[in-house]
């Protein structure tokens, strides 16, 4: 049975108990959210027997983040990808996706799954295409079905499959500025145009459900027509596919397979809330997994920032998981430092979203760090930081001596202009029992008298 089927039977699995403990929720609440399809626990049975620590993705849980890793045709190897995995998990990634598109994909994935304590996702069409020699026109439905089954046997916890992009949607993309930017979506679109046939992944959806259900792999229904520029955001093509994804959510649930839905990549800030709410409505509350979204297109090299802004807004509106973007987005394959920067940016976004949604305990760490800041407890500030190493490095770069770890100032203001130190002095003055601040404030009558004088 899948986690969905277990929950619908009224039982609470060990994975649900773990999620409840991690989220501070009652196990019965987790079970009910899983049963309703509003929360998924991506936990392939194979991976669950190994290193995986299951987690929940859904509106009832804290906002999660995903880090993409994987090689390309021009760079990357097993050691490099394992190091990216370690960096991503160290800095707080809740899941990782192996998006390898180059050589040695199988070995890379086996190594990642064997080591990863967090759920691992894939896009099966990438490896299938590599094994076909790069000619998508040569794909037969069986090629794709076999690859899904192969990756499920390896232990992949969730898979992005572009089932919602249909032949009749393609005319809607012709006037777009950036066309079809999803790699999987563009491949399926090319196959449909070459064969003048409907999307075979849509036509074999129930067969795919049966394979995913066998291993309890979670659907991550891909948004093959997501906008790749602000000019294409919220257009007819995007929402036509979303309507199909809503249909597939219900079919997946009927087949006993867990399902979440992927969302847009480039969206102006004023359209983000509408996009999230529309997905929740159209897709019957299925967890929404968004890439960014990027809120401006003019900052190559800084798209971990442009996208984290959109991600925070999306999380506030109800997105369940945020797919990170690194500084290298649109420019090249990320290295370990890019992974670190992307994860930290998205931990900030997800945490900000949890605070804005009023999740119990979400602000506790912030309040503790603020108290440490006012007390000039530098080491406690470092400990509570999302990235303690960077916080300590910036501080030590200008005040390196150990004696400064107890200093009541930093190099920004120095000892004379530190507002918090001055506030301490004000409080000491206010503690004088002979001082009556209320009495010292002029009354309205005395002020009026002074003004007339």
C-alpha cells in the first residue's frame, strides 16, 4: 500500500509518525492530510529501507525547499555530484533532484540514493533520451515506461513527468517570447509534432500510475508549459496545461498514487498569489511545488535573489515546496558554491513564508537571535544563523581578535555609535529610582503656555 492508501484506510504509518514529530503535528492530522491528498510523503519503499528520513510536503507542514543537482553533457561526475548532495543537505535542502543529462547517469543516481537521507527526485525522460542517443523522435511509449520502472526500482522517491502538455496546447505557445522552456516539455512537444499524435505520457497515465504505486513513488506533475519570461506569465498555454493537471491529480488519487503539482518559473510579483490560489483550486488542494518564481528577467548571475523574492511570496500564498535557483541559472551548471548560495537563499524564503503564514514556532529562532543580538552574544548569533560559517566570517573579517567576541559593538558602528549599546545606557539611566519619565514629559497645558509665550 502507498502512504495515500494507508491513510485512507485509517491507519498511521511509521513515516506519518515521523512527519508528525518533525512538524509538531498530531499523527492523526498528518494521516488526514495525506488521505485528502493535501500532503505527500515521497518515500520510495526501496529508499525507505535504506538511508531515507521521510518528510511531508503540503500546506499543513512547514514550507520545504528542493535543490537540483546532476551532471550535464559537458561537465560533472559522481564525486562532484555527491559533494553537491552533501552541501545541499548540510545547508538545509529538504529534497534533491538528480537532473543528470550527461554520461554515467545510472551510477550517479545509485550513489546519490545510497547516500541521501532526503527524498530524491528525477525527470526520467532525461536518462531515456540519453539512452536513445538524443533522438526524441525515436521514443516509443515502452521506452518511457521502462525507464520509469527502472528508476522506481533504484529507489527514486518522486518523478517529474510531463503528462499535462497536450497536442492542442502547442498553438498557444507560438506567440510566446521564450517559447517552451521546460526541457521535458519541449521534448514531448517535439515528439508530438514529429508524429502528429497526442502526448503518449498522457495516454499511458494509468499505466504509469500502476508503476509508481508499486514502489510508492510520488508524482510531481511537470509544468511543461511554464512561463520562461515575465512576458509569457499567466498565459493561455500555462493555464490550459494546468487544467489538465487538475484532471490528472484526481486520476492519480483514484489509482492510489501520491501526487504533487509543479508550478511556474517566471511570474511578476502581482500575479504570484493568483497563480498559487488557482493551482490549489484547479488541482484540488494538491501540494504546489514552484520553481522560484523569478520576479524579474534582468539579473543573470543573481537569479537566486530574483527567484527567492518570488519564492517567499509563493510560500506565503500556499506553495508547499520551493525549487531553488542558483546564481548560475540560465548561465551554466552550478558548482558546490552555487548550490550553497541557492539553498541559503531558499531557506530564507521558506522561513519567511512560514513566519508570514503564522506557523506555530516559526519565529522562535528569530526572536532568540534578536535577543542574542541585543545582548551582544556573538557566538549565539552565529549558532542561530541559517549560515553560521558566513556570519562568523563576515564578523571576524573586521574584528578578528577573540576579545571582540564579547564586544558591545561591531565594525559597522564602532563603540561610539552602536544604537543597541546606546539603548542599554538609556535603560540604565531609566532604571534610576529618582527618575520619573512621565513627570518629565511636559503636559499639553504647559506646552501651549510655552508656545504662546
